[in-house]
C-alpha cells in the first residue's frame, strides 16, 4: 500500500491556512535536525491535521498508517505538548494539532547497568530516542482500572512521555527492590540516584498471593 504522505498533493491536506502535508514535511525537515528547540517557538496555530498516534505508537495520516519510519522520526522531532494538554507539530512558522491516543512514544527496550544506587536504566523508544531514567527523566506509574494493573510512563522531553511497553515492564519488575520511603516499605526502581516507587510492598504481596 502506498504511504499517503509520500504523494499527498499540496492542496489535499490542509490544516487551517497551512499549505498541506508536503509543505509541512519540508518545514519539519528543515526544523528537525537533531532535536530542534520547539519549546522556544511561538508560531500561529494553523488548525488540526488528520494525524493520530495510536496507543501502540503507530502513526496514522488520513486513517492510514504511516509506513516510513524516517518520516515518523522526523515528525516526532517537532512534537510538542502544550499547557492545554494537546499535542502539536511545531515548526518556526506554524503549529498544527494532532491526536494522541495515549502517549506519543513507546519505550520498547531497556538496558540496566550497575547495581543499587549506581544503577542506570537506559530506555530506547520506538522512534529512536535514548533516555536515561533519573531526576531529569522520571518514571511514573498510573493505575489502570480496566486491568487492575499499572501503566508506567517515562519522561522523554518537554511534556512528552513514553508509555513503557508491557514486555519492558516485565523486565523492570525483575529489577525492582524493596526501599523504605517515608517510613513505608515500597517496591521501587532506582536509576541515576533517583528512586521511583511502583507500589507498597503490602499491595504487591497481596497481588502475588492472589495470582
């Protein structure tokens, strides 16, 4: 199937006053060398684009998956989540809204080095970001009522996070340890000197007993 972003005519996919997806790709390419300073740009909002990032990290444009990873990586480099809670593609001259089902990235791999307080957890995202969890890149855990479990998120940059893939979550569970926090025994992770509580040890023991 042809990737729709490769042959969209300039007038077919407009977001407000933007010139179309091809023009946006061109501007993103010029802006997206490395990690551009998107948080410092304040362009006009040009409307919403029919683009969505699904929970599993797949990007869709006009309802069709974007199959070219270099293009996904390019767009991911100019992503920004603003105080309004919405996610945008931002270049120096425009800001267009896109939809995000959960988190914009997925942490698909983790490497653990060191032990105890020297441990470092290094994650790789589905778009190629490499992030060391720590004080500047915390891991947080959110209750998932529909499953009774937890969803872990890793801070990547700005207000953007990566949902930790389930297989990676299982690896993290093997790396957890009991740490007393504010007088309560907690099952927690360490990385770069930071401690990230997962759940109380008593709660974990109940879950193990019920399994």
